[in-house]
C-alpha cells in the first residue's frame, strides 16, 4: 500500500478561509474585529518566527493582532502585569504567551493568570479540566488540528484503536481526551512504555508526539492505519545543511499506512489555523453569541 499524503496546508487554508468569513460577520454585528494578543519574551529565533507567523495569519483573517515583545530579562511580575492588562482589555479575545519562557519565569503561574475565556492555547487548568470532563472548553490547537485531519480522513472515529505516543500537556494528554470524546479506544504510550512497536502495531490511528526524529518505524504501522506525525525535528544532512523530519519514518510508514501527514506541511499549518479558530470562538463566547459553525 502507498499511503495518501494528508495535505495539512490545504486543510488549514480551508479553516482559515472559514475563520475569515466568521471574523467579518462578527465585525459587522459587533462593530469590532476579534482580537488576538501575542506575547513573546526574549529572543529565541524559532519562537520569534512562530509568533510572527501567528500575527500575520491573524491579520490575514481580518482580525486585530496585538503583538507584545518583552526583553529576556523580564521578571515574572512584569509578565503577570501584562497578562492582567490583556485580561482587562475588551478588544482582546485571545491571549497567547509563547513558550518556552526564560528560566526566571514560572510558565505555569503565567498560564494560570490568563483569563480562561481568553486562553486560546487551551493551556489553563480550567480549560484542561473542562476538556477532561467533557464540558465546553478552549482546546489546545495542535491536538485539535490533528483531530480535524483524522475526522476529515476517517469520518467517525468510534470504536477505532488509537495510540497516542507522548503524554505532554500540550499534545499527548489533550489528544487522548479528544479521541475518547470521539469514542475511539485510546492507548497513551510514552518513554516508559514496554514493547512500543507492538502497542503501535494494533493501532488504526497513530498520533506521534514525542519529539524524537523518525523514532516510529515503518514496520510498526498496521496496514491501513492513519498516521498523524506531530514531530518537527531539525536534523543535519551530509551536505552540512539540515532538514525537517517528523517523529515517524515517513518513507517506511508510507508503505503500510492508508494515509499519513508529511513534515513539513501536515500538522504544522493546522496549529495556526486552530489558533485563529479558537480566537473567533472565544470572541463569540465573550460576546454571549452562539458558537460559529463550520470550524
Ligand atoms: N510553543 C510551541 N508551541 C506553542 C503553542 O502552541 N503555544 C504557545 N503558547 N507556545 C508554544
């Protein structure tokens, strides 16, 4: 079998186009655009690239983008003060504090300070708890994007065997909860899992989010499985340059899978699309309007 390559860029473009329609409708009805504030602390080049592309995508969707850049010497109190200010700013529907933060700042304290109604990352313990208990929540963008691709590919996920590799708060745990919500049978594997290849071999759905280049081998993939690769790992090449690879051996897995996401161009573009989606959803909920449809 040669796998279908799941085009995350195309799916993300579809979500972004729908978000732009919703944002325009919101602006017409309320007299203001939905707004997303991003906060970048320090000079990490990868974080700077991510935050810039989030801001650009926000503007392209017809939303207000508020960009805050703070020096890497910023104290926790200073960052908490900015978060408080954004919590109180009515033009701001979503607040995204880019992680990682410098070592003098406790990220969990900062996340806990964000108004859960504006927590478009879905990282606040209130949103994590709401997702875990099946209540309306803002859901972390990357796993929500993975779920979108899976449902696009498979339709109903009910009764399917899903294996999530990785147990992070940002991807693995919320991914498992979303799959349970879709009535899949879910196993969460991690660094201490015994016989990982055999665990993966029983999966109809594999979501790999471990951050280890090409760790999941092609012969672990059950014929006909759908593989979602969340990893983005930069590895050196023979010519002294580098390239991006996922957590899955793409060429090997493509021989067994029915469908697989590439790296880049798979899950990555979906993360930003879902951030925009969460922002328009947060704007509607804050304005006591029904959730927008079609995203
Ligand atoms: N750093 C890497 N990914 C993310 C993300 O999705 N949200 C935030 N806030 N920081 C990140």
